[in-house]
C-alpha cells in the first residue's frame, strides 16, 4: 500500500495502473475509519483491480467551525486499517493541495440538496460537491463507493456527476450496524455510555415503523416514529421525512413514489445521529 499526498504523484501511479487496463475503484472518506468504511473498501476491492481510499477532512463541508476543529484525525490508525483491508493507495492530501485557492463554485442541484440535511446545514452539500468533484478529477475512478447511512449525500453526488458529466459509476452500499442496530458512525464515540445504550432506539423504531406502516398513512408513520423517539429523555428528533428515494421530495401519500425512504436525524444529547429506512 502506498500513501500519497500530492495529486500529481497519485495521477502518475494511477496512469501506470491504467496502462495495464486496470479498473480503478475509489472510496472517499474523512478518516476516523470504522467497519462501515471498511465494508466499502471490501466491496471496492471485489469489484476493481485497484483500490484507492482518500482520507481528507474537508473544511468546506463543515458549517460548524467547532465540528471541523474537533473532527477526529487518526491518519496512522486509518492507514493501518486500510493496509489490512487491502487498499492499494491512500490519498491523504493537505488542505493546500486540495484548495490551492478558494473554491468559489456554487452548485444548484434543486430539491435533492435543498431539503433535510441541506436545509439544516447550509453550504454542507455545496462543500461535499466541491471536494468530491476535485477528488474525482484527481483519481478518475471507474467506480466510487458511498455508504447509504448518508442517503441524501449519495443523491447529491449522483446529481453532481450528472451535472459535471464526470464518467464514474456511483455505488451505494448498505448501512453497517452494531449488533443492537445502531448505524456505525464516526460520531458514535462521542456518545456517553448512557446515550450509547439509548441510541439503538432510532434503528429499532425505524424497523418497527415498517410493520406499523401497513394500512397507515404517511403522516401516521411519521407521528409514530417521532413520538416514540421523543418520548425518550435526552433524545430529540430534528426531522423525520418520508421521501422519494431518488428525488428526496417528501411524499404525502404512499402512491406518490415506488421508492419511499424514511430519513431521520436525532440529537442524542449533543450528538447528531442520522439513519434511514426503506419502506
Ligand atoms: O461522507 C463523507 O465522509 C464525506 O462527506 C466525503 C464524501 C468523504 C466528502 O468529504
């Protein structure tokens, strides 16, 4: 495994790989890797000849300065995990390498990026589109792998590659969960032991809501989920929306879409957790 920090060097390595007709798979990350990331790396390895993983905490997607400053940076540990997982190239650039000058691009992806996370975290998806497009230009992957925990992010990235005509296949991979159902996230380590015990209520309620949904309206399912989670002290639903899984538009009736997905964000104490479920 090679660890590379310059775009030029990375491009040189990958150009040599492509001369042998090799397919390049790519997993973009912000580091602090867990089993969810490693499942993406595994899938990437299975479906490509070369596996590239980027580790870069992207400043432009943080709308909260404190969140950016305190984001865990564990490159040595991440590299050790990636080596074991069979990654070929770790791309770990500096901020100066990725942003030699400010990125002034402003994207408009319509509803896909305007609702849910987009409405609550102004500028977040614009920053994601900036960095992921730059990473795609650097790596030029055949396929790129993203976890479905960040369900809306995948829709934004699909819209971005379509708009910028970047020839890459976006592969959405299932959420990896703890044994008690909690979706893996780099933020889980911030939960106190008590909050960690309570947090699986989110996944449990979403799962139960699928059974509950039979014969119920969309609004009844929303109320069921929100009321159950909010009934737990120290947990507060920021939003729960049932949307069309392609457009992210909220549905009023089940017949509005063939692909209904419930997307939730919950504060467990101060920790913001997200999850989703397909109906
Ligand atoms: O999902 C993430 O970790 C980040 O948003 C991504 C896609 C690596 C871009 O910085």
